[in-house]
């Protein structure tokens, strides 16, 4: 078919804008101060990966969002490549590390989507403990709060028109507005 040849490619500035909003959300201090996410390279990576996975998955659900979803994933990979090099990882080792990044993305995307499909938060909490909290957390309330935030994020993304996302506009919930489970009682 000839029509795909005339399709406009996703603009890199739109992808960069969308990626920048997601990075800014994942770097919000509330996640590290109140949600108990480790303020480390791994903690920041895991939280960014969580956000990217949810937005890319939302884009890929509709045909019109697939080019943007792929562009967003490619931008994430380019950023990870740049960060690895800035951290002093040599050129010969970068591909091995990028393979791990790709495996982490696809594995966690699958885990989060399966957990979000469950009726309760048990699977989601387990996935968060394993992936965000490194297998252990000192606060069940923090895990519960992050699970509530993730559900709100997934719901917010579900109702956002793909056309808005493609244009570089994403409405992300305020993580500070999620009340910790112990305060709800």
C-alpha cells in the first residue's frame, strides 16, 4: 500500500516534550520522600520505567498511537544510552546494559499490565515490591500508596485521547494528592 509512505513521521520535539513531562513526573521528590522509593540511580530508573511503560502501553492500544509509542520508547532508550555513557560505561559494555534495559522494560510492562488487570492490588503490590522497592520495603503503607497512585495513573491515561498524547500533552495525577492508606482510616 502506498498510503503509509505519506504518513507524517512523529516529530522529535513532540516526543521529547512528552518524554520530558514523564521524566519530570518520575523525578518528583514526593516519590522519594513519602513513597519510600530509593533516591538512587536504580530507584529513579525503576520509577521512570514504570511511568514510561504505562504511557507507551496506552499509546500502543490504538493504531494512531503506535508511531508515537515507538518514538517514546526509542527516546527512552536513547536517554538510557546517554546516561550509561555519562556514568562511564564503556562503548563495548553499553549494548549489554541496553539489552538489560530492554528486558526490564518488556518484563515490567507485562508484570504491571497483568497486575492492573487484577481486581485487587495484591499482584500490583508484589510487582512494585519486586521492581520499585528492590524486593523489600519497610512500609506496607508506601506500597499501598504507590499502588493507588499507579491505578490512578492508569485510569487517567485510559481516558486521555490518544490525539492529545500524540501532540505531546499528557495529564499525570499529582502523587502528593494520593492519601497514604494509614491516613484514610
